[in-house]
C-alpha cells in the first residue's frame, strides 16, 4: 500500500496534457534514463541514437537538437536522456524565463565543454535573447554590450562548445533563423494504445502498483495517445483501487475508477462532452464560433481551443471550418443522438477503429 491514498475524489484537469502542479516530482521518478528504456517514438529514437553515437566516436558535441510535438509526449525526458547518453551535465531553463539577453549570457558563460543546455518552450524566448543565441549556437561566442549610448562597447565572450536541446509545442512559431540552426529536428508523434500499455506497465512496476494486462489496456485506451495522461490516469486508478477495492488494478477496477473521474471509453472527459453537447444540442451541430462555444460551456476560449479541440478533431468528432466549429456524425452518435440527414462532416473510420 502507498502512503497517499485519497478518501475523496476531487475534479481536476485529468486529461490535460500540460503538467499539473506538484506533478514534476512524480514524473521525474517515472522518466526513462536511457534511450533503450524510452518507449515509443521509434523513428526519433533511431535517429537520435545515430546522432549521439557519431558524436561520441568523433569526440565532439553533437549537433543542436530541436524536439517538437504536443505536450506530454516525452520531449523533456529525451533531453535528459541525451545528456545521460553523452555523460554530460544538463542545464534546464525555459523560453519565458529568458526575457533579457543578459539572462542567457550568464547561463551560457557558466557552461562547461560538452554540457547540454535544454530550453523548454523555446518558441517563447524573447527576441534579444534569441538573437544572442544565434551566435552562440554557430560560433560558441556571445557579444556582451557594456555601457549605454554612444559609449557602449561590445565585448566578445568565448563560450565552451555545448549542445542546445530545444523543445517546442509550436514549431511553426519558431523564427526561420533559429529553426535553421538546429542540426537535427525530431517530431514527436502521438502514441499507439499498444505503446501506451507498455508505458503504463513500466510505470506500475516503478510505483509498485499491482496491475494486470486488462487493466493496463483499459487505461492505455483512454489516454489520448499521451504518456503523461496515461501515467496520471494510472495514479488515479491506483488511488481508487486502494480506497474502494483490494489494491489490484484490473479491468473492472479501472473502468469503475475512470467513471468516477468522468473519463469515458474514448478518452473524453466532462469538458469534452460538454463542448460536444453544446455544439449538438444548442447549435444543432454548428457551425458556431469557438468564442460562442466557450461561453456556452462556461470556459475560457483558450481552454476549449488548446485542451479540448485538438483531441476532438483527432478523434473525428469535431471539424474546424472557416465558418466555425461543426460536429461530425460520430459526435452525434457518441452522445447517443441521431445525426441530421445531411451532416456535412462524416469522417468515417477514426483512429479508434
């Protein structure tokens, strides 16, 4: 038994792929340490293995690496693995934290040869810091400006050769000059149910959770293709199993637990269903603007756009059109309603088929 069973089930953004408060420590425990431990992303893993092995044999830092893809797929884990495979130290920061060029210069000047600098959300780095980063990535040098006005002087400062690993959820928001300075770009794809089942079973072993094959499959199938969500659901099911069952997670326990947390068989939560229900029942399937839809469900527009819509579009239940959002025939059927005869977006088989 674990020391942290819950006695009440409080609602949370269970299916958000963004990290939640207090989740970093648990994620750190579950992170793979080496490439051969990393589940999924076979193409990126193979490409990275070649890049890192080649650099090791030549005795030089590898090319700068850009990892792009939706949140929760393992970009931070891969950055840490890159440092571990190189036996190098890793310095971690984020784009929003680098507001001034001086912030970046201080960090770069403290790097030791071969270090890995990881910048999360690199698309949000401030422009002055980004321009300084160009020179650092190419020539391992930064120009520090001393003084102001006509008397200002630029002093070149050599920095140790390093490898920059940038992570972004919006690769299109990167400027061309910054994107071009990365020697390797790896795009992270959503995971299959089979890959997520391996993730869940590995995490259960680390967390000492008794989990059978059917229970793992049930959790994996509702995790929206995202390891972070799979691990979060595993912990919530663990809580339920310890409080209301015998501690073992099987299919029946997983289903009962996920029902408590409003996660249905397709991985939709309360907010997802509220959006679909409003779209279908209040607006007859659309089209309707996202701002109006957000008001109808009592949420911020950005929450509907960034948390709900991406998965509903992937699941084939919602379509974005120039006139607004439209429910597909699959959305009507999932809500147990009969779609109108002329539903304009019948997408046919989806990723769940």
